[in-house]
């Protein structure tokens, strides 16, 4: 009898079975920006294709937006959070250096059995995270994973820099990956970095080599604020976008002409137009929503993917290409064969069902406490004052 440890595993595939998004309610238009930066709506649209973007409120953050997107993906995939094995959060704007934003999301959604970590690859981060999670599933190490791209770019903007502040917005997107023996799902991924060009795009922060004792970067960049050499990043993006799609398609065993839809990083419409010309594709092959959200960094691809599916642009069996590029300088491309919503059914006995119910209740309580915690804190002192006043009134009535 063969040793079970030596028994070959069947080939596993990582399928996207759920997806969700979370965006702030506040909309900032180009006209709004022109009130404090020398620019116009016409100038921004002509050079970028962006008309508006979403801006997080004081009560919204990278964690809250990411949690909303993750819960949407779980609901779409019909999977309870306690069954998630791994959470990867791609972000350039984490809640803190540590704990990771992924860990905070894990607590928020009640994924108490999941490992969690943040991934830093800027605007390429979602595709990097997708590959990390898919590889874990393909190896048989885990069954399910949430991959989240979440950003609050508005909080790292220098709002006096017209070259960058017009481009970026806030938001989150997420996908639920699940293991299956059915072919499909994430078929390939190409991950690359050109660190020699790192100087063209970044956010100086504590520990950075280019900070002096006054917490100001010695090369003129502001502490905690994004800087970008737009021309260099534009040349990089137009060079790698079409090449990345071709290489990812070859690794997936398909031709570029087999691709049904391309979901690129939503950076600039001129970059996407250039890629369409290089590939010989009609612009309609590229799904874009940057006119409404701007550049949301690691969130841009999953955000666009969710809206493309809602609009009927993605159907079961389609080959979808993801391509991201950004700080590092990094780029990443992936081919996914679309599966559609719905998790693999799991059998759960009475005890497991009770555990799921308890986990769901605990997760709901945490969200309510966070949302209304300040109100509870104001109510408690008032309750104490009422109780003290009542005791005094009782003493008066008793003749004391």
C-alpha cells in the first residue's frame, strides 16, 4: 500500500467564484479640483480621461472599504467568512505599518480561521496578490482565499501638485478564490519589477533613506505624500502593457485573439489607447471606468472587473486579461478563465452550523460597535447621571 504522503495530488485550479466592491459616497469632480488647483475639467479630461473620483470620509478607511468589498465577494460566492483560509490585501495606503490592513479586515468580517497579510506592489498589487493566492490553492495548501485591492489615495496626495492630485481616488475591490479540480480560473500570471526605475514613483515615509532629520525628503519630496515623474511612468506603462498581455496569453496556452476582455489598470486613457494600437485591438476590448473613479491604484483592476461583470461584459468561459503597472516600477499580467458566481458546496453538521452562526453574530457585533462606538461612549455617562439623579429623587421622596 502506497504511503499517503507520496500519493500524487490531483491538479488543482483556483477559480474566481465571488467578487465585490466598496467605494466612498463622496464624489469629487474636476470642477471641484479646479477650485484649489490651477486646472480645468477640459484639461484633465483631454489628458487623462478622468471626470470624477471618490474621496473617503473621516469614517471611511482602507480597512472599511476593503471589508465592504470582501463581504460582497463572500456573499456573491455563498461562502461564510470563517471558511476563508487566506486574506491578501494589496495596498499602498495601509492603515498602519503594522498590524496589516488584511488582519484588520480579517477581524472586521469574522474570518477567524484565515491567515492575513498585506502586499505592496503599488498599482500592480492586485495581480501580484491574485497569483500568490492562486499558487497557494494550486499547491493544495489552502481551499479558499480573499484577494483585496483597497486604497485611500486621497490621504497621500499633495493637493497642491496638479500633476498627481487630479489622477487619484479611493475605493476597493475583492475576489473570492476557491479550489477546484475543474480546469479554469487563474491560468497564468507574469510578475515583473524594474527596481532601477524606482525613483520615478513613490511615497517617502519613516525609515526611508531619503529623509533628513526634519522629516522632509532631501530630494524635495514631501513626507508621506506621493510623487511621480509622469513622463517616465507613461513611457514605462505603454512599453509593458501590450507585451505583458501577450506573454500572459502565451503562458495560458491561448492567443491574444482568444481574449474576450482586457481589464487594465485604470491610470490614463492615453496609455490604454496606446496599448490597443500596439496589440491591433479595438478600444472596446479594454474595459474602463477611470472616468468615474480615477486611478485607485491596487483597487482599480478589481473595481473595473466588478463593474464589467455587472454590465454583462464578462460571461462564463470567457478569457479575461488583467494587466497592472505602477510603483516599483512593477508590472503584472494574468489570464483568467471566468467561472461565475457560487462556491463549491460544503457539508456542515449541526455543530459546524452553530459555529458559523456564532462567528456571523460576532462579526456583526464588531461592525456595529465600530460604527456606533462613539455614540455608545456618549450614552454611558448620561446613563450614569440619570441613575444618580434617580437615587437622589428616591431619597427626597423617602424624607432623607
